[in-house]
C-alpha cells in the first residue's frame, strides 16, 4: 500500500514524530492515522523505558510566576544533552510542569520522595477511619492501600493528572516527550513559593 505524503504530514503534525517513523507507522497500520498514532505512542513508551536508565546531566531551571505575583515555582528539568535542553519542546514541557506544580501543589516528585513521617500520619488516619467504619481486620489493609494510592495520585507530581489534559498523568506526559525528543528526561526537583506561606 502506498502511503500518501499528506497522511505522513498529518501524522507528523499530530505527533511530532520523525518523517520515517510516521511513514513506518502508517505502513504497519494500513494507512490508518489514528491507529498509527497509537502505534507511535506504544513504540514511544517502549523507547522511553529503554532510555530511562541513561543519565540526565543537562537541562534547565524553569520559573513560573502566576498572574498576580502571589505564587511562583522553580523547577529543574533534566535531559541528556544541552542540544535538547535548548529546544522549544523541552522548554514547553518545563513550563507545563512548573504550571502543574503551581496548580496542583504536589509534595514531592515521586511517591518514593514523599516524607516518611507524612506517610505514617496518613496511614494512621486511614486505619482510624477504617476502624470507625467498623471494617473487618482483613479488609483494613486493602482499604488503607487504596487510600494511599489515592494520596500518591494527589501528592506525587509524576502520578498527578495533567491540569491541561486530565486524561493523562504527568508520567505519561514526560514519556511522550521522551519519545518525541529521543532522550531520557527527568524532573530533578521543584520549589513552590506562595505569599504568606
């Protein structure tokens, strides 16, 4: 089947993938653009997993000041090369992540970074809630784990839903950029400043 230049152009505009990657994806999906997008996303996720172990020593520190100048965020976003760090796509991702931190106020980058004392306090609260609801002992552990998973989704940046697209987590957003830019990308750290806090 011949793949038209128009189909390749459409797929490239919608995904940001390279011309040859678009052509291959369309060939493997019989020219179906929507299936090709899904194919590229799966390929990108696999690629991102492979790149996940590569070191990220370059990057940028992005600043976001919310209108009214009462809230601001500094975020360090790392990648493998200064070439990628200077691209508009990488800078755009950094801006989106800084805005996410401003809007959603996460406690840490990943669930592993959430302070242990905060987690212990939350667990105690959930156990007390379960006991107050007279849940059987064998259910309490699952109840607490379910509540903790929800807590992580709200307080770990990488597990939060993206404010601009709630159907996507921050981890999925970063994975999409890893596939698009061809380098490992990591959020190193962030600081959120709010007037009066």
